[in-house]
């Protein structure tokens, strides 16, 4: 059942009688008309709303794609219904399906896409008022976007909390538990621990409710990327902007047309203002075209390339650290086995490498931790003779060529080391569906 409408939507767009002329805010319903609007200097407070579609190019599955989406994969968990994996009541009784799925969604396995870097690019130009995302993958953070400009409407893996005593739990420990396939419990009260992701039946983050009213009142251009707009109240945010504020949807399919005061790409609703534009295609394609027409394509590509090189460097450093931890743990386990062997006869069968079954299990867990931490994708090193672009990432100005050289040095050090030592109202489901791509839905709308 749809949530009751309250004052949150009281200032939504109103329809206009057919006899009254429409005021054109955009020349037509194309992306090009939005670019013209931007070039005229009319967009100074842009809000970007994002869903799972912006992360599919990173390798993260969306929820609804037939045959390939995460909901299709959930069949193996024998759930009563797909959304149960994000239902707080179901989770309290059976957290196993969520944590098995969480291993696939865990941040650190993926890198931001070209579309993600549109956010810091708009911020750099002083045009971004705020970015609101349904995603829980935290990829926006990896672009260097100022946290003040980001609202994670459905929470994230950044923090975790005990559901019993409400104590915050070290997220690194929760991460290790997820990777190992364990369910994390509180060390203080033994209560069930859960990342601060918004499940059905939970309240939205306070930050969402605090910022929405003023932000959307100021908005002079709304860009919606990669979301099917099926989950309340996030989907209804498109109705919160002023009635003369242009709205652009970049998505693989049309969305947001069926709700009251939703998109009107074909001028069928007789709104007073003609202001909606549509680009059908994947998000990276639409974002690149937008940037190119605005004259920003080079900057966008440079930010994307520099970000990838910086993350490659960070991954190499983390890999070296974990390799050292693995080596130390292996040494400790062998010392314990030797001590145990001296004191009593061991009944454990030793494998061909001289390592017991117990040691093998422990070492396998550590090795898996190492492999999960390193991203599957790699960045091809670029010659320092050909790359000279200077960019600013996370507030630090660095030459791409210098960073590439640093990556090479780290890789050489890694080889040398190897040779020498071998986380409002109740969440609402619309049409029995959940939020786009990287996270479950949000909540009821009464508080906003």
C-alpha cells in the first residue's frame, strides 16, 4: 500500500489546464537542451540522484535485470520473497542470507565508474548542491567527493551496530567476518551485528530528512542517474524541486512517469512548465555525452584515470601489508604446531606441505582475505613519457605520471619482499519492488 501523502509533497508540481499555454524551460526533451541550459549559466545548484545503474559498469549487479540481477541470484537462498534479504524482521531471525549476499556487495572489491566522477567534477565547478544516492557500495566516497556533498539515503557499510545493545562495532572486524563467511556478533552482549544499511522496517538516516527540504527548494537542475524510481520516499524526491526546475533522467529505461507529478517526457500531462528531458542508454554513455557537449570531457576522463591510478597504488600498499600479516600468521601457526608436536603426539593428518588441516583452514581464510581485498580489475600502467596530466584527487595535486611511477615502485618492492622472505519513517516497498541497484529501499515520508 502506498504511503499517505503529507506536507513533504505539498509543494509538488501542479498540472495546468489544457487551455493555458505551457512555459518552456527546456527547448525540448533531449540531453542537448539540458546542456544548453547549463551553458547559459542557469544551473548553479544541481542535485544528482543516483541508483544502481551507475555502478553496473563497475561490476556490481543491479537488483532487477532479468536473469542477471541480484534478485535472480537470491533464488539459491530459498527466501520467502526476494526482498526478505533486506527485511529487518527476517534478518533478526535469519541473518545468513544477507551476509552471504553482503560478501558480493562488500566495498573494496570495486572501483568508481566514469559516471561517479561526474559528481566531483560538478563540485569542482561549483555547480553541485548535493548528491543523493540509493547505493550502499560507497563508490562515491572513493572519487574524493566532499562528504558534505553526499547523502547516502539507504546507509552504507561504513559503520556497523549491535542490534541488541546499539554499540558501534569496528567495521574492519565485521568486514573480516563477512569475507570468512561468518555472522558477526557483539563482543559485549553477543547480540547480532548489522551494517548501518537501511532495511525495510527501519528509519532512514537522520541526515536525509534534515537536508531534503532546503536542498530541493534551492535546486535549479535535477539529474537522475541509473534508478528505476520504484522505492519511496526516494523516488518522490523528483517531485520536490520547484515546478520550473528542469529534470533530466539518464537510464536504460524510462522511469518515474507513473507517480503523481512525475516525469512528463512526452508532454501528456499538461503541466504548466515543459521541463523534463530523457536520455535512454547506460549511465557512462549518457554522462560522457553530457560532459562532451559541456566541454568537460577531458577533465572528466582525467579525473577518472587519475582516480584509478591512485586506487591501484593504494591496493598495492594494502596487498603488501596483508601479505606481511599472512606471513606472520603462517609463521605463528607453524610455531604453535611445532610446540604442540613436542608436547604430545598430534592426531591431525599432516598434508604434503607439512601443514596440518587446522593450519590449512586458517591459512585459507587469510589467503581469501587477501584475494578479496585486492580488486579483480587492474589498471594498465601508462608510460610517464606520454601522460603528463595533473589532477587533484582527495585534495592532493599529483601528476598522473608520478603516480604511475609510484605504482611501479610499489610493485617492485612487492616482488623484492616476496623474494627476500617469501549507518523518518518505515521503509515502503512500491509494487513489491525494492530500491535500485546497490541497496534496499528507504522509508516512509511523514517526517520530511
